[in-house]
């Protein structure tokens, strides 16, 4: 079975060489590797070209796809790939040498259409860890789309990933997979992990990332998170307004302790005072950035409706 590996990238000069070496060390060699440049403004593309030339890996192709979202770059990679099976992976991940081989065996032996892996999230500094605790879970293993080996025939049924979005395309795609009863298995023997920051370097970068991700949240069918998060933030404002501070205390308990505790693997660490403080700050910033993004979406919808009526 021949496999095409698709890697979208945008300004990954600090991590791209590690990603390339990880792929070159795979025990099962991919037939082709398509590196999809989403409009990088740093030297990532130059580093890739130099690595390909120096390594002699002629099956590695650096493709400039223009300034675009990750989902659009992935779609272009899928369409450009020449093999029946594709493996999609992100930059910045430590890829075990047996990644492709292990996934390949599950496809061949069990007749699955798709194999996904686990990603281990721990965080690099306390801010990174606090955002991880609020989202994926501190020192937890999460099932995700990056790392998956996929039969390209699947896209005939599901369609391609949602175009022009920064996030949510993976959730939307998995929802379609489950709805169509497509055979997907989780490979628990292979776990990918980040070798740099897992989520963000600072509070500002974390705020910007959540804001950007939330702008496309409404386009993910079946994803209730935008409604849940908006409801939580409205509840917070209502509690402050009615001055029922015991309810505010409960809200802080949920956001600073219960959510990180439930999501994280190392639960006892989530009860340490300094982690509670950082988790709460991250939680409030997440709620605030999402709310601003959702309000921006409402304004866009209002203008569109006004133009239609006009």
C-alpha cells in the first residue's frame, strides 16, 4: 500500500526540520510527502527546499498553495496526492518511527477506512499548561485528526474539509465520519506529542488563538461548544449583575478547578494553589476571547442580512 503524507505549514521555521527528520526515520516509508505552504512569511519554505536537496529525498515536494487556512491547504494536498491512502500530520509534533507502520497494519488487517492516533498534551510553561488544562487536559492523551491514515475514497461520501477556516474542520469531518458509519479505529499504541509549546507562549498569544479559532466555530455542524461557551459567559455576566456573589464563587470553582480537574490526567496537580490561579486566568481569557469572536460573527451576519434586505 502506497501512502501520501500531507503536512500543511505556516511559519514553522523553528520546528520544520525536526518534523522532516521524524518522517525520514519512519520504518514504513511514505511514497510521497506533500508539504503545503499556506503563505509563510518566514524561511520555512527555504529550509524545506534545502533539506530536500541535501537529503536527496526526491519524493518530498514543497508546494506553495498561497495565503490560506490549514483546512484549504489540506484539501489541496488531498487533491494533489497520487495515492489511495493519505496520512495527515501537523508540524511541531514528535512522530514515533512506527507511526505509519502501526497505522498501516490496522488498515490492512482489520479493513478499516481510517486510523487515528492519540496526542499527548503537557505544555511547556505554566501559561501553556493552564490553557492546555482548560482545553485538552494537562498531561492527557486526546484522540485527534492529525496523525490519521485515511482512505481517500472517504471524501467521496463526506466531501472535503470545510474551506477557509482556522479550526473546527476536524470536528466537522469526524462528525460526518460517525454519521456515515465509516470504519474508523483509534491506534492506542502510537502517541504523538508536541516538542514545543502545545497551545501558546503567552496570555496574549493564547487570547488571539482562541479568538481566531472561535471565528469559525459556527461552521462546524453538530458542535455545541459555541452555544455552551457563550452560555457560560452570559451566566458569568448575569451573576455579576445580580450581585449573587456566592454564585460567582461557584462559577470560579467550576472554571478554575472542576473543568481542569476533569480534563487533566494528573488531577492532584490541578488542586495546587498556583495552578488554580493560572487556570482561572486562562479560563477567563478563553471565555472573553470566544465571546468577542461570537459577537463579531453576529455583526457579520447582521450586515449580510441588511444587504439582502437592501
